[in-house]
């Protein structure tokens, strides 16, 4: 029975892709010299719309990465994607001094984003997105700001359900507004 549980856990873990975003070496000064520790920031996702991040600290790098990966799997969030490749709408997120702007992009654009945000999008399964980080280059705050933005992402289906409408009527209203916008600009 225990062997079966291990195999199930391995199969479940194999569906996730994990990316190491940052490793920080810290030193504690003691009587005999310095004691070094390591902090790891890891992003984990299934490349189908679920993603999470975790932070782990330990004396050795592999142990810190393992702890961060486990923490990331516990904090996974589901993000609605348009056509399984990009975001539904533009969104901003912030955490501390970190501010990020995420924009939906047409097919073939690719992932245009800085290091920590790129890791989030690759593990999330987004293929086309344009992102800009403003305010900080700290990877912890950039990742948290990106997750703040992704939590604000809404699909047309969830908006329609919340308003008690049909998705087709919601999108028809959007098309009508897009057609009316050039007329106002000409006047």
C-alpha cells in the first residue's frame, strides 16, 4: 500500500513544472566564524492555468529548494486563460514597492517579461503576454505583485455568472462599444 501511495504522489508531482527564481545566501556570524544559510524562491505550475510560489530556507541549497517547492504546491491558484494561451484582459498588481502591468497579447507575441515574471508565466502556461515591472527589481516583491495581478484576472464566464447574464450578450455588448468608440473620436 505504501508503494502505491508513493507512485501516486510521484505521478501527481510529475504534472507540475517548477522553476527556481532566486537563491539568496545569508550569513550568521558566530564565535567560530560565519554560518551560511540559503533562501530559495521557487515557482510551480501545471502549464494549464494553475500556479503557485514558495519560499524555503535551510543550511543547504537542495533542502531550501525542496522546502520552497512544497510551499509553492500548497499555495497554488487557478488563473483563467483566454484560448489557453493569454490573459483575458490587462491588469495591474502591486506588492510593497513592486508594481507590475500585465497585458494580453495576440498569438505569436511570446512572453515579453523580466526574469521572475517570466518564470511565473512559463509555469502558468501562458504563451503570449506583455509584462512590465515598475518600482522594484526585488524578485520576491515582483513575484508577489504578479500573483496579486493574476488574482484580479476574470474570465467572461465568471463576469456573466456574477451579473446574471449570458456570455454571448456580454460579448455582444463589448462589440457594440468597440464599434461606437471610433464615432466618438471623429466627432
